């Protein structure tokens, strides 16, 4: 019984750590894919590339059910200029709230930014 009392909390802690890292990794990859897609759409738009890039990236992040995302785009407008899309992401930190029971810090979310830039095409 003493072995279970020692190993069970460690296993629970490791399980929640793996869940946290998986959520953060998934959100980072999804944000990167959304930024790439938005910049690609904005680069081939004939008019108002920033609006097309923002709408395309926002459409992608709306389909993700975990975390919060915000999309901003800039640039474009003339052939050869850069269309830049930034996707900020944040996911909750479940491990942090568990550590607060033990006197640790409050739950802090994992966050990051994905950026993608494509050259504006022109016909």
C-alpha cells in the first residue's frame, strides 16, 4: 500500500503534464497551419488581401475546439509585397491549478504566436 501512495500521485502528475503539453502542441500546430493558410489565401487575392487572409485564418481557428485564438493580418496591396498573418493562441494549464492546492502558483495558460508570410502574387 505504501508503494501505491507514493507512485499514484506521481503518475497522476505525469498524466496531467502530458495532457498539458499535448494541448499546447496541438494549439501551436493548429495556429501555424491557420497562419499559413490565411497568408496563402491573402497572397493570391486580387483585392483586399488582408481581409481575405484574416477571414481564411479565422475560419480555420474557429474549427478548433481547444483554447483561444486571435488573428491579425497586415501587408499586401501590391505585387511582390508580403502578406503577414499572426495567430496568437492560448490553452489552459490544468497542472498549474493542481499545483495551487499544494501552495504553488495559480493556473497560467500556455500561449504563443504563429506567424506566416507569403509574397503577394499579381496578374
